[in-house]
């Protein structure tokens, strides 16, 4: 038993609580700490209690194995442990009760403290509200107002005190400079070097200057031109002062001090600028602003900038570029190469410099917008303007077109620069530029380009450029047609005299321009190239220049080139001259287009075709109507020109209703005049064709429709003839005319109208033609063959649908000569009129043809005639 209790005690508590062995077992010793241990395990605890209850001599050896189980030690050990656990439970409950009571007492105390603090906070808030109300005058009428009044009085007293001190110091300075000729007090402040001190020196120096001007007007007489200020309200005081005045020139002393102060500040500003000390620069700039509104420091900053020093030599350099670029610039058919490289480089550098310097200006100057404005003016007026003028002078020496293209490219590129600077914001970056800077940028932009748009100078340049190009392009055309022209001998030819005069005028103007001494060699070469002339031909006279038939033919490609040049001029005008003068400009360009493409080009070709057509009317041989081929390009060019006028020029004049109406009227008159000439040529061509057909029909032999008896008995060789020779010649001639018409006039209402008119007139000739010949039975067969051939020809034409009944009329005429009397009578009785659906073809119209039958005197035919 002693061993058992010792083991339990040693396992439960390492330090043993027994000092000696006991015969009777003792209760196991454990405390609350035993169960609060993190390593406590109930199973181990129970095993320890079990082991401690069994004596050691019974736990080993053979005897232990043979003895029966004895539960009493275990019962006693567990009873003791249970008793001990009950004691610990009671101790734990008492401690828990003590802690619960302490918690309740702490909670009560906490609630009391919270209530106390809440009351104190409420009292504090109420006190604050009362104080705030008293200061604002809400509850106490005089509390807040009194505080404000006291503050205002204190500020006023402080200002009065400061003014008194300033006045005292000013008087001291004046006494010093007037009596001793010194400014030691100001010099001391200036030498201190502080920004506020220098500002104060500047203010005092300016006030001393006013005092000197008032008290010593005689020292200012050479400045003002007289000594009138010595009199007046301060006359007596001035005289009294003169008696006491020392011999010191206060004006000179004060001005000298001011100059010294300004030079020091400018030197300090320059030193700060080189060291990138922006705070120091800002102080100096702020002081210098009180001298002359900062003009000196702004001028120093701008004049010494590296941009103007490095660019001063480059600005005046001649414009040098590769010849290919300048040739493209002067070539009206080539795309413009863009802005001149040196000007582009300058503008790009201006953009970078302005964006970089705007940051410095904002940090270095309190009046940054003013400085930035001066910087912008200097850059645009000195650098950009000089380079722009140099580039435009170079372009003007090449050609008018080169000048206009350079002007457009430069204006567009500089406009982009202006927009970029506005968007960058400069001193306001990343916000947009301030309104003041935006106005300066717009003003500088306008000043650059206004000289080129004064009055009508710009549109006159455009007109001169287009006139030179048009005259060059049409030069050989005008020479060819001027040689074709003859002296008018008829009234109709005299009507075209004005066209001849315009042709000669345009040609002479072009020749004079080529011979002009002020024409640049590059421009002369370009004009010769457009005209298709070589340099060697430029010295020839007009009569020596060789031209071919092709030079006198209209070219749609040339017309497209002319319209392309015009479109480029219109687009350039919209971009450069703005919208105010656009209606006048497009009206002038319309007159130019109608004068060159309309009168000189189209109407000249139409007059030429009309003259040729008139000459073919009296031709003894088959007429040559190949001039009709020229109508197709005429109509195509007219359509192109009309489209350009209706869709481009006239809509741009919408802002001015009067000009728009005048343009529409002018365009309509010109187009109507050209359409009338086209119609005249077509009608005259119809007359030429009909005249020749009339001559061919007149060659018809009478025997063609009355074969002789010997011919009938000759084996019927006449039956092998499909048509008479006259019919074949007419068929071949009209086939050539039809093919030519298809080539000259594309399938359109114009072609249908032309062929229908020709077919109608031809039908009339045929109807009259068959009334002239006596036809026998065999000849009637030839008539039907000829008519069938004519119908075959006309059916292959593009005729109006209303011409269809004419075919039936012609067919019916052939039938009148081949059917017998009874059949003829039956036809009249069955259809009620020859030709059936012929419309205007009445039975009475058949009589002349029936009378031309060889058997017209027979009884059967006479009965028919009596019915007719």
C-alpha cells in the first residue's frame, strides 16, 4: 500500500507529497491545475489511479499470477479520488461565484461610467452650440458681430500701423536721397537678397520717383518739355523747398538705383535660369513685374532662348530641295508632295519647344500667360513667318500651281500645329489652352496667311493658274481649228465669229505668257510639257508649229484632266479662303470652266462639225459624215461638265441665293447653246443623208419596174436580181450611216430620236418615189423586193415603237403592185382601207399607186379606182 500511494503521487505530481511510507493507503493528491493542464487525458488519469491501488508485490512474479483478483484496493483508491474530486468541485464552484460577483460589480461600474460620460458629452455639445450660436449672432445679437467688428478693427489698425511705418520709411529714404544724395536704407534692403525686400525696394523707388517729380519739377523739365509743374497748388511749397534744397539730383539718383536694382534682378534671373532654379526665377520675375510690367525680364527670357539663337542662321537660308519634289509640286497631274521639308522641320521643332518651355514658363513666371504669349509671337513672327515667306517665294518662282500647293500644304500643317498646341494646353496641360493663349494662337495664324487672301488676290491666283494650264492643254487644239477657220461668207458663219475671236484671244494670251520675261524657266517648261511641245518648238511661230488631225479631236481624257484640276482648285479654295467668299469664288471658276471647256473646247469642235456638215450638203459624191464620231466625246464631256457644275460648283454657292441663281442661269444658257449646236449637227446630218438618198433615188431606172419583153423571154435572168441597183446602193449607204451613228451616239434616247427622224424622212421619200414609176406585173415583184430590203434595213435600227405601222404601210404598197384586180377589190372590202392598221393611211392614199399599175386601164382596176 505504501508503494501504491507513492506511485500515484509521483505520477500525478512529480514532486512527491509524502515524506515517509504509510501502512494504510492514502488518498491520491491532485489539484485543479492537474485538470487544467493541456496534456491531461482522462484515460491516463484512470490508469494511474488503478495502478496506484494495486501493491507492487502483487503486480509481478508468479505469485501475482496465481492469486485471485482483489477489487478492494481499487474500490478504496477510487473512493478517495472521488472524494477529492468532490472537494475540488466545491472549491471551483466557490471561485466561480466570486468571479461572477466581481463581473456584476464591474458591469454596474461600467454602466455608471458610460452614463457619466454621456452626460458630460451632451454638456460639451450644448456648450459648443451655445458658443457657435453666440459667434454667429443667432441667439445673442451682439456676440458674433462684436467679434467680427473687433477683428476688422484690429486688421484696420494693423494696416494703419503698416502704412505709418511705410510712410516713415519713405520719408526717411526721401530725406536721405534729397539731403545726402544717398539711398543707403534701400541699398541695405537690396543687399539682403530676399524677394520681399526687392519687391519693397521697387515699390519705394517708384514712390520716391513720384515725390521727386512733385517736389523737384525743375529736374524733370527736360523730360516733360517745360517746368509747368513748378506752379499750381504746390507752388508755395515748392518755392520754400527750393530755398532749402541741396544740390542733389534726386531723379537721377533714384533712376540709377532703379536701373541697378533691375540689372541685379535680371542677372539673378539669368543665373537661376541656367541653374534651373525655378523658385528663384519666379521671385525675380515677380519683382521685375513691378518695374515695367515685366517687359525686361520677358525680353531677356525670350531673346536668350536657344531656339532663336540656333535657328537664326537657318531661317534665312535658301530653300534647297531635290528637283523631283519641286517638279511634282508644279506638275498638275501629280499628287502634291506635301509641306516643304525645312518648314516641316521648323514646325515640328516649334511644337516640341513650346510644349517643353510652357512647363518652365509656368514654374518660373507668376504671369505665365503673358510670357507665353510673347514667346508665341516671337516664334511665329520671326521664325515661322520668315521661313514661310522663303518657301512661298521659292514656289512662286517655279509656277503659280506650285505656289498654291505650297500655300495649302503650309497652312494645313501649321493649322495642325495650332490645334495641337491648343489641345496640349501649354501652361494648362493637360487641360486645353486658356482662352487668352487660344486667341493669341489664332491671331498669329491669321497674321501668317492674311496677306495671301486680301481681297480677291487668292482667287485671281487660282484663275491664273487654271487659265495657264487650260491654255497649255488646248494650245494645239486652238491652233488646228484656227487654221481651219475661214472668213465668214454667210450669215450662219458670221454667228460663229465670236467663237473664232475667243479662240484667237486664248491662243494669243498663251503665246504672250510663254514669251513673258517674268515667266520662270521651270514654269515655262511645265506649260510646254502640258501643251505637248518641245523646248525647241517654243521659239517657233504659230504657223510653224506642226499639228495633226488628232490635235483637233476632242479627248475625254483631256476633259477629265481639266475637271480634276478644277476640283483641286475648288477643294483648295474651300480649305484656304473660308466660307465667306466661296460663292463668289465658285462663280468665277464656273465662268472659267464654261469659257475654256465650254466655248473654246466643246463649241469650237461643234462649230467645226457644223461647218463640215454644211459643206457636205452640196457634195457631188457620197457625203462623208464621219464628223459624227466627234459627237460622242462631245456628249460625254458635256455630261461630265454638267455633273461637275450641278454637284460641285452650284451647291457651294447655296449661301448666296443671288449668285446661285446667276450660276444656274449661266450654266443653263451655255449647256442649252451647246445642245442646240448638237441638235443642229444631227439635223443637218439627216438633211445631208436625205439629200444623198434623194440623189440615189433619182438614179432609179424606169425600166427597173417595167422589164422589157425580151428580158422576160431571156430565161428569167431578171428574177435572179434580189433588188434593184438603186435599192442596193441605198441599203449600203444607210448601213454605213447606221454603223457610224452607233459609234457616234451611244444607245440612248438621242440615238433613237436621230434614227427615227431619219427613218421617217426616208419613208416619206419612198412613198413619193413609188408614185413616179409605172409598174408592170413583173416589176411589181421587184418593188416588193426593194421594199422588203428597205424594211429589213429599218427593222435593224433602234427606232421608236411608234414607227411600227410604217412597216405595214410600206408592205402594203408593195402588195398593191402584185395582186390582181379581184384581190385588190377584196382587200379594200375586207380591211376598209389599204394597210389596215396604218392609222393615217387612208384608202384615198392608195389611188396614186394603183394608177401606176400597168393594167390601170383595165375594167377590174378601174372599178377599184372608182371605189377609191
